[in-house]
């Protein structure tokens, strides 16, 4: 029987058990085991992708979990840990001649396949222990290497101005990728389905909405419900390809205006600017204007707003608890203690029950967030949008 599972497939590791960095910009608290515990017991994520599983010390920690029987490798790929299943991934950066750099997510089915990929990476980058390293490869070579190891490659935060394929590298997926091997793209925090489907070449492709978490609090800020028979790498790949009834059945994402790059803005003073703003900010004179995701999609769009392929699932805009004014770490702990997981608080718990733990105002804001009724100040140039405290 098929059923939906909550999945967040882009989570970074900040450091190893010994304290060495993996993702430099992520919290050192983000070790493999802490991520697994947070995803399983607080966030209610039933499948996660840790995309720094290539790092040798991370593999040592994972091997320890496997040898002690705390984690078990699934026969169809993936690793079972308590209430979640881990899919092994890696994020890399590629810069082809004459193009900007872009990030790609590589997902592999088994521990030994990831070890083999680490060996391949070590010959093509300066420091294989770190995350998101630039590698000496082409995008197509990366795709075919992943395919040989039983895995897949997905363009990461595809519209982001600095490291996204559309945002910084190419006008078309097929400019750099083998179209036969493109199964999905990750939208990123500043775009949604309505925006992305204005580009017709994306209509055959599955959309992923992932957190790109750099701290445990960010896990599950974007995710998807994936309809599968069980949680395994093989079932997840079928869902990406929409085979045998498997599919992404709902995308849960931030309101795009909450993303860091939705609006064109000045990187210095954060002034919101028109899409055609020149290279100098009219407010402060700074020479670094960051083009927003909305403007880039307007530039590439060849399809009217509201036209979607028949397979496209609903996109449910959600506001994670950490974005709601007044919800701090202590209140989060109380909400988790009372209602279990963030998924329960965001989607299932009645307003009256929320008000028994939080204030009536905060309970009302959580419910209004479910309904898409909160007012938002758009983000841009690397600064998140925010909820207006009305």
C-alpha cells in the first residue's frame, strides 16, 4: 500500500564528532547523530537526505552506528535510524568554462557507493573532508558517475543568484546536463511551483522543496510528502520518476518572499530595488546589487502564470515555527513536549490546544500561517524575509 512520507532531502553537517568542520557555514552542533535525532524525534521527518555523507569522518560516525546496530542499511538503499530513513548525499560545486559556478546534489543508495564516490571526489577537489567543494569535472561527467554508482544528480536551489544553475550558470538545464538523466530540480527557498512552472522545460521534471538546513532548527522548513510503498532509496527514485504510482504528492515550502533571494536588492543597505536596477544602488551607492529569483524567472519565462503539467502536486506555503514572532527555543521545547513534532504543531494541532501552551496571539498566528493569511516583508540579497508583527 502506498502512503505519503514527510521528506527533507538537503541537510548539511556542520562538524564531525571530533569537532572538525564539514560545512563551514553550518553549526558545529550539526553532527550526523544529532541531525538524525532531531529529524526523527522533534521534526517528524520520516526520510532525510544528508548531503555531506562523502566526508570521511562523517562516514566513520555512520559506520560506528551501523556496527553497533543503532542504524541498519535497508536492502533497497538508505539507512534506517529510529523513526527516519537516511539517504546518503553530497553537494558539489562545478564551474564549467565560460559559465558561473552552480551546486549539484548527488544521492547514492549505499554506504559503499558513497565511499567509492568519495574516492572519485578526492581526485578532483582540494579538500574532500569539506562540504560543497568545487570539483574538476563537468556536469555531465558528474551525472554519469552517479549513474554508474546507482545514484542520481539533482541541481540544487536552482534559481539562487550565486550558486544556482539558472541563477548563475545557464539559461537551460540542457546547456550543461544530459537531459535523459534529469529527474528533478530543487526549487530553493525563494521560489515556488507557480513561479517555476513559467519555464516550460521544467514541466516534465519533479520539483523538490528541501530545507538546505545549516542548523537543527532549520530542518523541515521546506520538505515534501512523497508517496511510496516504504522508505528506501529505490522507492524514492521511483517517486522522482513518477513510476508505479510513486510520486511527490505535496510540496511544502516557504512563502517565496521569506527566502533570502526573492527580491532584487542591494547587498549593503538591503534596499528593495526594481528588477532592472543598474550595478550601483541608488540609495547608498554600493556597487553590488543582487538580482532576485523573481526577476530571473521573469527573464526566462515562456509560459503564462498558472499553467502546470497534470502531474504537478499542490504547493502548500508554510511558515516554520522559527519565523513566527515570539516563538523562541523555550516555547519550541514546550510545543514539542505537548504535541510531539513540528509537523503536528504546523498541520494538525487545534488552535485551542496550541493556546493552552503558547499565548492566544501566537496560537492564532500559527493557524493563520496554515491558511496563508500572514503579511510578509520580502527578503533579498542574502537576508530572509520576515513576518510582519501585526
